[in-house]
């Protein structure tokens, strides 16, 4: 899987493989949406794989 999902807004330090992940969709007061990008681009931006999605 090459496409990942990234939170738009603050608290952006992980990328997600599961769009229903609570870490991706949580904190509605700081949530600005979701963008898709390649895993390589997410890692280039310094993002790590979400521990919840990995489980």
C-alpha cells in the first residue's frame, strides 16, 4: 500500500493506513481534514507510521 492518509492541522506527526483510525479523526477542535500522499512523501516530511494503524 503506497497511499497513506495524513491529518491536516496541528498534531500532525503520523501517517495512517486506516481511514477510521481514532488518532487520525480525533481532536475535532484541531482537525482540518485529511489529505492523501505517498508513504514516501509522508516519511520525507518526517511523519512516522501510526502505532494504532500498525496494530
